[in-house]
C-alpha cells in the first residue's frame, strides 16, 4: 500500500489533543481588532473541537494524525 499524502494546509490548521480530539482555531481574530471588545477577542482566542459533521473530511486530509 502506498504512502498517503497529508494536506499541508490542513496540517497547519488542525491539532490533535492528548485525548485524540481534533481542534481548530476560531476565525475573525487576525485583523480589524480595534473595534472588537476584549471579551469577544478572548472568546475568539480559544480553540474549539471540530464539529462531528466535518470529522471524516479532516481525517481524510490528515491520514496520519
């Protein structure tokens, strides 16, 4: 069986926790931050587990995680 290629863009976006869950960063915290509240920016800083409907797609993009 040949080796499978990892989608490098997905490898940069997703990480695996110690318990095996796949987590992602939240969007909308890269620029235009001056008008966003501190609480909103703090909330956007947290990582979030990916939704179960996207799990299979992410697993296909990252075969060795």
